[in-house]
C-alpha cells in the first residue's frame, strides 16, 4: 500500500524546473517548499498557525493548506498516525514522564534516518534492481520459510518503488522537452535537451557520465525523503569516491572539463540548500 501510494505521488505531484537549473527535482512543488507527513504526526490548525507566525524557523502556511488540513487531512489522520498509535499503547507512567518533558521525539515526527547511500546506484539502474527482485522472488521457498510471504510482499513493494522513481524522472524528461520547445535561447535549449536525455536514462539505467551520476543520486535522495520523512538525515556518503571514475572518464573522452564539473557540483549542492526540513510540531 505504501509503495503504491508512493508510485501515485511520483506520477502526479507538481514538478519544478527552474530557468537555469542543470540538476532537477524538488521535494515540494518549488524550492524552499516542504511537505508535511500526517501519517507520522498530524499537525493541528493551531500548530499550523504557530508555524506560520513564529519569528524563528517560520513556515508560511497558506489558506489553501489550512483548508485542506481542516477538511480532509485532520479528519482522516487523527487517531491513525504513527504518533497516535505509539502513544495509545504506552503505559500511564510513560505518558506522565513524557508530559513532564523527560524525553521527546523518538519517531513521533520522523522516520528512521541518519543513514547513507552506498555505491550500488552508480553500478546498477532501477531496471537492474527490478531484475534482482524478480530473481529473489523466484528463489523464495514457501514450504520451508515461514517468512516467505512477508518477504514477497517486501520485494513487490521494492519493485513498485523502483517504478515510482523511474516515473518521476521521466516526467522531468518530458517537462524539459516541453520547455526546450518553447525557449528561443540556444544555450538554454541545449541544456534542457541534455536534461531530458539524462532523465530519460537515469535512474532506469546505470549512469554513463558525471552528470547522470549526480542526477541519479538526487532522484534517489528525493525518493527517500519524499516517501517518508527521514528528517533530512540521508547523506550522499563517499560522493567523491563514487564520482571520481565518472570525472576521470569525462576528462579522458572530452565530454567533461574541470569547469563544467564544478558547475554541475554547484548545481547539485544548490538542490540540497533548497530543502528545509519538514516542520516540526509547534
């Protein structure tokens, strides 16, 4: 169910492609915009007002958002969120300690985080991962393994999630092509056509060059922090080591220069800067 929800989101969420962008994709509908995660903890209307008006770490909350919360989100998620379910099963002593302020957080507002991506995505596309999933599903032993059905459900969810990231990327490829058709600036047209080519290739297939490697990582980063809030504690890890083979290859075959690599890296880290953490409970 979660995987299918993620697939639907990737196929329908509003996209953003800025005028001078080279690396594409946003968590929200625009830079500096972040979603909330009512499945973890559902903000009240008072929470939204405090977030909107407080002088520090302020989040602008428009009237359309408040209306959606009042009419649809709060009625559906109150009592169903992870926070509500956790608190419902805790002892009275635990509840008293929490209310006294002895501890806080612990998954009530976020998913597990503080993790790092390894180098698999630089060697395999999502199509390769889907093939691995098929092989793993075929190897399940439903007679000897009591967890085989649960494993199959997990593998099916992983397969759907791979499709979701591919769909998200290809929607950006279509958006770039549409913008290229409307622009008269030859330099920007070439950039948009390049973006379309990159997003048509990754993450469905393994990256071929420096640009594709950066864009592939960014789609995976967005997928992780969009599917469920990890408090932005998802790290690119040994990015220098992962990118070095693509950098050397680009210099050798003439498709990359130190200057163009620097520009792509600058565009890449601007994307990180565009992402505020999702708003905490007031």
